[in-house]
């Protein structure tokens, strides 16, 4: 009984599919050596490099509001820790505190 009820709800459709092989991609023949084309490519690459460089400078300028104070805080903390720890000064800083050798 349940199977007969489901048969009334099912409908079938015909689908037509046609398959064709993909076309091979033809590569253009290599052009002869051209100084003008090389010059254009080099100028384009230099322009792209300059654009990236200017973009980085703009980003650094905008974020310098955060970067400079952070660097200064780290520098002051490291300097304060170095001056207030019990580490001895380097040899070059202790030279003028040594007694001169006696000439006997």
C-alpha cells in the first residue's frame, strides 16, 4: 500500500547529455628577441616595484602612530633593566676605574 502511494508521487524526466572533447589550447609561436619589448617589460616591472614601495611607505606612515611609541617603550624598558640589574659594566667602561700600573 505504501509503495503504491509513493509511485503516484514520483515522476521521471528524460535528460539528453552530449559530450565533446575539449579543444587543445594553442600556444602562440615564440616571438623573436625584441629590445623594445624587453624595455617595456622592465619599465613595467620598475613601475610595479615603485608602486609596492610607495604603498609600503604609506602603510608605515599610517601605522607609525602605533609603531614608534611601541619601539620607544621597548627601548626604555631594556635600557632601564640594563642599568638597574647587577650586571657589571663591559671592560671598556671599567678602564678608567683601574689603578695605573706602578713603575718599579
